[in-house]
């Protein structure tokens, strides 16, 4: 089975999410570029992002900040979210070869479902094939989410391969005992490799990988 992360692997959401994040934090007095927002908060759950930002600001962001961010991000997604190049072809090639696929994301299930719908990838994954870190005790970089996805899909962890784009996600896969591809189209290649990934630059490399033969 191949377990896909969603953001930055199947959907090109990272530039959008981080533009919204940088803008909202800038309004709070924490100024940074989109690239800095991604580098600083990549792979974190929203509660962790808020906690980190509050630590830097030295004050709370206020009630409802996460909800406001989610609303603005959703509006931005609806305006311009696109699938990652080759995502559909990659998944179809895997399922055509008889392999199971699923999605395991730090984000909420509703966000993953919306992202797949907006990019036209929702027909590739049954709702029961989507998994969120909200369903486990610990998110990435801990292995809980990937182990939960494997168990729910009825596949041994040793028979799973993960596709990730963040070092924390790579570390989670390694901790789960799963080989992991580090998709580096918009990520730090050295950081992915250092975390334990086999770096790829095109999703077309996944179906052809010897790990899946």
C-alpha cells in the first residue's frame, strides 16, 4: 500500500496556506515572508503553529484565531488550489497495478476532503481511505498516524510505503518502519534525505520504484 500525505504531495496547497498564515501573523505583529512561514511551521498542526507564534509574540493570539485562519485558507483554496503535477497519474498507476492507496494528513479530515474535491482528485480515494492526525494521540513526527492508517486499511506496516514532503512526515514514516519517498519539488532535499527519505522530484517515480515491485 502507498500512503500519501496530502498538502504538498497531492495538492499544491503549501504556497496558499503559508501566504494566508504569513498575512494573518503579520497583522498580529509577527512579520515574515511566505517562505519563512513555511520553513518555520511546515509539518506542524495548527495548535502547534499557534503555540509557537504566541511564544514569539509573547502574548496570546486570541480566541478564534485558528477558526479565522481556517476560514481564510478555505476561501483561498476555493480561489486557486490545484493538484500537484502528476498526482492523478501516479495514483491511477498504483491502483491499476492492484495496490491500495490512502491519505494520511496532519490536517482535519474535512480539509483533506475539500482539498481533494477542489482539485478533482476526490474520485481516487474513498472517504474511508482518508486519515487525520486528529484521530491519533500524536501527530507527525510520531508514527501513530501511519500505523493507524495501515491498521485501518488492513495492511501490515511492513507492506506500506509513504510519500511525504516534510522532514517531520519522513521521520514519522521511518518510526513506523515504512520506506518513504521524499517529494522535493518545493521542499528541502537535504532535510528530507537527512530525515531518512529516498528523494524524488516527480511523482511518476513512485509507481516505477523497486520498493513497490
